[in-house]
């Protein structure tokens, strides 16, 4: 495990530089392609774009000339540079570590942030681990807030949280978060649908 971790930010053999607003990470194209369907498609599309450009290009541009391949990607002599402005470096570093080692610890990181990265970059095994960790951290006092803030955006997460609310409704209904639900979430794009789903599941549970 330590050997693989040592390959991250190893300037001697890395060929990818991921740029963040707060730093960068050096990594390997082969790892990104193997572990992330997003990156596999990303590099495949970039290769096709480059080949099409080469066919159309009438100049004598060589492969070592700096060339912009996409709006967020630059290729130079040493690294393919990919800009990732939407996530902090430290959180993404944990995702990269998982790609190399298949291991992640949620002690000092927010599982929801890992979930969002894994979902976007199509890393299903990490996404599932983060989903499980999110569920473990649900509580009577936070599940309503988590559901209505972001949880509703993903069906499996939404289902997990609705099930949790229904299973613990006797305690959750007395929390300030639930009592103020309609007030705090006035204008929420999904409040009607979510409340209907919670109520329907409550009726179904009582009818069993």
C-alpha cells in the first residue's frame, strides 16, 4: 500500500498534473483510466480530437509543442495538465489515494464530498463506500437537513434518507428540523415530492 501511495506526486514518473484552486496533484494516466470511467472517456475523446486536428493541420507542429486540447486541459512536454476548479485539493487527494490503494478513511473528510466526486468522475466502488458512510452518519437531528440540502439530488441517497426518516419517524417528528421543515424549505424545488414520498411510505409502513 505504501509503495503505491508513494507514486502519487512522484515527479519522476507521473504524467498527469491535476490543478486545483489550492494546489496540484501529480498522478498517472493509467491509474485514472483504470479506475474512472469519466477519465477513460476523457482521454479517449482527447485522443480523437488530437488526431482529427492533426489531419486538418497543414503546419509542421510537432507532438512536443504546447497544445490546448480542451477548455480544461493542456498538454506540454512533461505532463497533461487538467484543471479541476470545483473541488479542493485535499478532498480530491483522498480520491486519488483510493484509486491507487482501494482504501479510504473517512476520519477527517466529509463523506458527502467524496460521494459527489466519485459520482461525477464515475468511480462506483468509492461512491458506494461514501454512500454507506453517509448513511452511518445519519441521525434524528440531521437527516432532514441532509436530505433537503443535497441528498434529494441522487435517487439512491434520497431513498436511503426517506427510509431512515420513515423508520425513525416517531423521534424525528419531534425535532426542530422536522417541525420547521415547511418554513425552512419554502420554495425548495423538491419539497412537495419529498413530503409526498415520506407520507406515502409512512402509510405503507402502517398498513403492513
